[in-house]
C-alpha cells in the first residue's frame, strides 16, 4: 500500500489523501453524532429500566400497603362517581343550596381492588353558614369523601354571598 | 477515467538505480577527526576532496561511505564533465546514482573479506579488513569491452595479488539494478557475495549527484512521507469509523432489546404505580385531609377589620392563598407579622400588591404547620 501510494504522482497523492481525509472526517463525525444519540438513548432507557425495577422490587410492599389502606374502609360506605355526585347533591339539599350547584366528573383512577373518583362541585351565591354546613357534612363522610382543593370567593356585586368550588375525591372498593 | 487509469492498482515498480563505471572515479580512504559528529562528515569529505582534486568540488560528482562509528571514510569522485547531458537526464529519474562497486559497500563486513567486481569494461578489487566496514582496498582496472580472456585473466591475477592478506576474493558480476521496489525504505543489491543493503540516509551519502539536488529529493521524500502518514492516518481513521459503525449497530441491537424489555414491563409497572398512588391517596384521605375551613378560621382569627378577603384557594394540604383588599395599607404588613407569630403558621409570604384609588389589593400565601391541621380520627 505504501509503495503504491509513494509511486503515484504528487497530485494523485494529494488527491488520494484529501479524498480519504474527507471520507474519514465525514464518516467519523457521522458515527460520533449517532454515537452520542445512542449513548443518550441508552442512558434514558437505563434510567427507565432502573425505575421500573424499583417499582417491581417493591411490588409486594405496595400490594400490602394497598390492601392495608383499603382494609380500613367499609366497602358499603364507599362512593362511585355517580353515587358521589348524588351524595353531594343530597348534602347541598340538606343545607339549602341545591339549586345553586353545578358538578362535573373529572375522572377515575382504578386498580383491580379499588378506584378513586374525582369530581368538581361548585356552589354559587351561598351564605357562609350554608357553606360551613356543607363542609361539616363532608367532614362526617371522611375518609370516604375527601376535599382535594377548596376555593372560596366573594360573589361579585354582593359581598354577603360566596361562591365555592371544591375538587372532591371518593374511594370506591371494587367488590 | 484518465485519473482512474492512472490510479491502477498494479504492483509498485522497482527502484531505478544508475550504476556508473568504476573507472570513471578516483577513490580514497581518508581518516576522520576523532569524535567528529556524523552531521559534519560531509563537510570534512568536501575538505579532503578540495585538497586532493584538481577541480573545485562543485565540478565533481562525489560520494562517500561512512558506516556509523567508523574512524575513516571512503571517498570517491569523478569529474562532472565525464558524464553527458543525456546521462544527467537519466539520473534525474533515478532513486540512486552510484559507482558500480559502491553497490557492494553494504555487505556485512565485520570480518575480513575481498571481492572482485567484473563490469563490461573494468574489474574492481575490494578488500575489507573487518574493522569498521570501510574497505581499505578499492582498485579498478579498465578493460576493453571486447578484451580477450587472457588479458582479462591477467588483470584478475594482478588484482588478486593486490588483495593478498585478505581472504580469497569472491568474484561477482557488477550489479545492473536492484530488486527493491518503490516505497521500500531500503535499497538492496543481491549477488554471489550476499545481499548489500542500504538505508535511505546511507544512500544520500553514496549518491554522486549534486548535493543540492539530493537535498531537494530529501525534502520531497519528507513531504511524501508526511503525505503517506496523513494518508495512513486517514485510512486508520476509516478503519476505526468502520469498527465504530459495527459497534453502533451492535449497541443499537442491544438498546432495542432493552427498550423492548422496558415496553414489555411498562403495563405491570404502571399498574404498580397506580396502586401505589391510590393507596397513598386512600391513606391521605384517612390521615392527612385537607381542612380548608380550619385554615380560614386560623387566618381569620387575627384579621384586622380593615382587611376584606376576596378570594381564598388551597394549594396542597397545608397552604392557603388569600387574595384580599384594604384601605389601610399598613395593616397589610401588620397582618402578615401577626400571622407569622401564630403557632399554627409555618410561613407567611406577601405576594403581588397593588394600590389603586386608595385601596390596596394584595395576596398572602400562608403555609400552616401539619400539626395545626391534624384531622379528628376517621369516622368508623
């Protein structure tokens, strides 16, 4: 190879070297670029696998904790999302604000043992006493119904009345 | 296409060597100054030539043989005009131009030995004493190309007589070319006496061409060598790139396997995560409930009458954001200070504040201590 190269004319040597250098630089930079991408992808995959492995390693403990958490609850007193809305309407009726309410089912997270339903419930133009009564009733249904977010605001134009928006969740034991 | 034809991958050509008739040269062995650096040998050779030759050194074709460490040097020279312009044209293409006997100066000479080199119109006797590789006897006798055998035998006998004291001489025919090929680092001549081998640096000294021209050839060689090294480096880089490419393919396969594993176990992991989150949620419902009314009661206890709450929102289990207004601005800071002193409050931050028409609107974010909001035991 060396003899072949050295026996070429000067311009051929320069041309061959330049072509080879160009090819080497192009290929190496391409390989380096793809190598970096592969390395990053590999690290991301490793992280995902490590995280997954942690979850899998803790499967038994999580299962036990879930069973333990559910065991404290009476399945008969848990609420599906529909039952939850019904129960909230009933409480609103009891405190006299039934006509001023709106509700919306936000979603359900479910396992094969239990589910957690989330709803948004709003009461408009209610006085403080009614709101306190509503919250007291909710407290009595704890832990089957829990408040996740509570927002209270003055009604525009009438500072004696309030608007309240609640994000509520309920536990439902799957039988 | 023309270039491709020129780049044909045939075997490299043999090196071109011009071997000049020995009788054109006068030869001397000269002692060197003790301890003379190798780099100064050439200068000393030129001094010797200037003292011996009737012509200026520039008019001579000369060369020398100086094995490393030798205390003497073999010098040979010929008047430049003994060679024609046509000869010089041939020399320009050659890799080396030497007297024919010099082709054998690269023979191993660690022991005494003698050589009779027969050319077309001369015979040369060479004798080494085995001390330092420099022949002590170099004698050439010219002959007519068509000299009869008895005349040739007489010359041989005369030269053998000159080589008395040396081992019986080996008779060789003068070399006509070399088996070395372009690109090889050495130049070799093979014959009955063995293989005479020269390194590139030794050849520069042996070569009888103009020394400036040889320096130019050396520079060209250095440039060629540099180009060759760059070329070889690029070739190595290409091989490396190929190896890395294979590595990347293997890595991609390995990664695909891992990604497939991650995808395969994702549903099971998702299920565990959901269970975990929901179990925590259920646990929180039982033990760490959001208590907005209690938060409002705590915040309201120390509220100055000048401050009116407009809107409150809980954030997480222990944080309450209050949007309020007042027409007594200093009360905002007083209220913040009072809240900070409450045992139930962990932190109170005053957020956006603006004043319009004498009414100051502001936002307070209160973080309560968990123990202040601990719920009553869950209903059974």
